[in-house]
């Protein structure tokens, strides 16, 4: 290694020059190490954000096919689905209505097409739960009707075709005798089951509560509270932060909210 010395400076001055140069190089190295540390920290933050996004995507992809509709499981654990719109009613009829399913519809203009999957062979008390579900998701709630008639039909009795063509969006051609559920009341219960919001007819809840421990829930019936206000109360009581999901699962209309435990009416 060669060392350059200035003949104009004495040994101490030359030594001080090299000491200062070494000090500057050390500071540069420390600055470089800090820059590398800060960069690695930023990269770890970006990786953590990407991982979080992946988890969110995975969580969203874990949703079941029926969760885009109104849905619930009956007291004997059978799936029941209903359309959120006329377009969804048509989709359910075209894609998900199978021979062993039972069709339910409230006897009022503006109602969800409700299917009890594989319901053709079950007892009529389970049909009654599906009928309550159809009543809840009809315009009866918005019209402030405490009850509405509901009817049930089989796959062979439902069509989109007439002698002159097809009926419009959300419309159906029905034939044959109907199974009627007269004066079906409008009341539902919500509860949080492992961060899944369950919305079920009260008749189903009353049957489940005998075997399933549900301590925290909300009962909903016709009232004077707006949907957005009711959703905030439900969110707080059930510790469920997704207000959009709550609003989507509420029927159109006004509400009375009754909380579990205290039994306080909001």
C-alpha cells in the first residue's frame, strides 16, 4: 500500500490529514449502512402490505356462491336463497332452480324469488321457514304490512315462456295448485357467527335457540327507524364492522330494533 505525504507538512500534519480522511470515509460508510437499513425497512413494509392484500383477496375468494344473494340456513341446516333484485331473481331461476328445489314468493308486487334447496322432500314446517324468508324480502316490509300471504311451487310449475313469447325481467309464468302460507309475519333476527352475519326469520331463530347457544343477537320488526340508523345499532351490538353487508341484508323499509341481553328496544 502506498501512502502519499506532503513535503510541505510535517509528520503530525500529514497524520491529521489521513485521520480526517478516514473519519469522512467512516461517516460515509455509516450513512450507507443507514440507507441500506432504511431501504430494507421500506421493503419489509411493502412486503407486509402485499401480504395483507393477498389475505384480503383470499378472504374475498372464500365467499360461497350463494352469498351474493339473500340467504340463510333453516333449522335443519338446509340452504335457502333469495334474489336481491329482479335480475337476480332471473339468475336464480335460470341457473340455480333445480328439480328438487321449492319456489317461494310473497303474494305482492315486488318480492324476492326464494328457493329452498332440495326442499321437495322435507316436512312442511321447514317450508314455513322459507315462506317467512320470502315474506321478509318482499315489498310488504316497505309497505308497512305486518303480514303477507306467501305461496310455494315446484320446478315444473314455473316458466319464463308464454304462448306469445317470454315474460319480462323478474316475471314468471306459474301454473297448477299452490301451497299457501297465509298471514305470514315479517320479523327477522341477526347474529354474528364467527364474523359471518347471519340473517334468519324469527321462526327459525326460535327453533335454533333451543339447541344452539346464541347469546348476542338483534330482533328486527316493522318500526320507524331508517335502515342506515338501524345498521349502526346492529353493527355496534353484534361487533360487526361491515355496515355495507348489514345494509345489504336488511329488507327495504323502516325498523324497530330489539337488542338481546338487555331486551332494550331502540
